[in-house]
C-alpha cells in the first residue's frame, strides 16, 4: 500500500538537505567560517564544546545582517550572493546555495545574532528545528555576527548515533580550522575547546608571519624539516613549504593544498606530489606539505563540488607535470650527496 503523494513539510526538506550539508560538527564549522569569510570578516573566533556536539559558536566582525533579513537568512534557497545565472557562472564567494543556515537550524538549537555597523544594537532570531518566530528580537553584540549551534542532531537520533567520540569530532574540527587558517593569512583565528584556547593566530601579512602561522598549525618540527619554494612557469605559480623525505608521516595528516586560495583535496595534485617523493620515500609513508597553486581562474573550475573540495583543471597534465617537476627538482637538489641520485 503506498501513501498518497504529498509535498514534504519544510523542516523535513531541510533535514534531508542537512544530511548532505552537515554530516558532522566539522562541516557546520566549515559552513559558518566560510560565511564569515564571505561577509568580509577579518577576525573569526570559533568556540567548541564537547567536540561540537554540545556547542559551536562562530563569531565574526564582518558586515552583519540587518533585522529585516535575519529570518530570511535562515530560509532555504535564500542568499545574498547570487541573483542570476550570470552571477552563478562567475561566483567568487564560498556559499551561493542558501542552504547552510536552514539545514543547520533543522537539526539543532540555533541562534543567529547580528549587527551591521550602522545599527545601534544587534538583533537575533532563534529556534530548535525551525525558527520560533520570524520576528527579530533586540540583542547585544558588537558589529558582526555570532552563530550559536547547540545540541547538534538532537532531533535526529539516528544521525547523532553515527557521531564518533567528542575527541574524534574535535580532531576533525581542529584539522579543518588549521586548513582554513592557512588559506587566509590576513584573517585572525581563535579556536577554543571546552574553554581552553588551542589556537590564537593574529592576522599576518609578511613572510615571517606566514611562516610562524605554518609553525603553529603544522608544528615546529614540520617547519624545521621544510624548505620554502616559489616557482613560476607558463602562467602557473607554486609556492609554499615542503618537508624533506626524512619527515615522512604514517598518515596523510600534514598535506595542505590550495588552489587560488581555496583549500582543495585533489587526486591529480596529490598524485603528482606523491610521485615527486616516490624515489625518496617508502610507499607506506606520506609526504608533508603546505602548497599553494595559483593560476588564471579561467583555467580551473573550483565549484565542481563544494563539499568535497574537488577541482577541475582545463589543462590537467600541465598542472600535474608542473607540480611533479617542481617538487621533484627541489627534493633532488637538497639531497646531501649527489652520488645518491644515480641509479644503482
Ligand atoms: P549562502 O552562504 O549559500 O548564501 P547560507 O545559508 O550559508 O547560504 O547563508 C544565507 C545568507 O545569510 C548569506 O547569503 C548571507 O547573506 C547571510 N549570512 C550568513 N552568515 C553570515 C555572516 N556570518 N555574516 C553576514 N551575513 C551572513
Ligand atoms: Mg553559506
């Protein structure tokens, strides 16, 4: 016996979307920090309790949202980032689907507090699963926005059960925040877990400051074993830090890759780098690097899959060869004894 066809209620539609947008606490953090980037924030504070299952609070000093738009921001397919197909084709913001806030709201107790600089005070909306009321209430907050997410998945117990331990969920958040912090040196980041401050990164704008941040995120040991490179060829630029093969890892936990400033996880790039290390590193180990590829935005599509952070290059073999060639040469030049380079 089948049920009659019916249109699903909004909360359920949002919960279904939430299954994709927010698979775990780290994904919530990612969406909210990217919203802060899109809002022109310079300083971003991330407070976490119980691995993000108890509390996620992201505070920024960006442009804010006016009281008339607060409820709208929490509505599905509502966005200030695109308005037409032309906009979509050249979108430069992280978001544009208008799905993150309503999805998160549908599976948590959430409040959105915001104050554009021109407002005399802040306003807020809140709800659990859905907004309590579309009317914003006066609140107190400096210019900028705070999003507070409590009790993630409280109303979707099957999902909640899939969460790992608080420590594991927090590790994902910490990795993500490190990844984001290395994508935006000009932004300040603070990360707290259960009231303990774990990262406090001031905005930096010079070589020394960037290197200090890499040390904070990847560890001083990484930096001590790393060389800095900066190569240009055929409109491609690759710069960043590569650890010498002696610093091999048993996990791929220190591999940070960026394309035009966005964190990516790209098979083609990872493969090229792995091959560059192949003659110097045992195949059970993973190289460590923080690398930035820059190229004409027309040569790459970064919006292939926003969640998975994949990219598509127009001339992928050129990119592969450039990455492989550059890193391979740097490593070869650094070998202590050139005789070691000769095949036996
Ligand atoms: P999207 O980012 O795809 O537009 P979201 O659901 O993440 O969708 O956000 C909806 C809208 O709320 C955004 O388009 C933006 O206008 C506003 N917004 C969300 N977060 C912030 C923030 N931290 N500061 C200012 N505006 C925000
Ligand atoms: Mg967004």
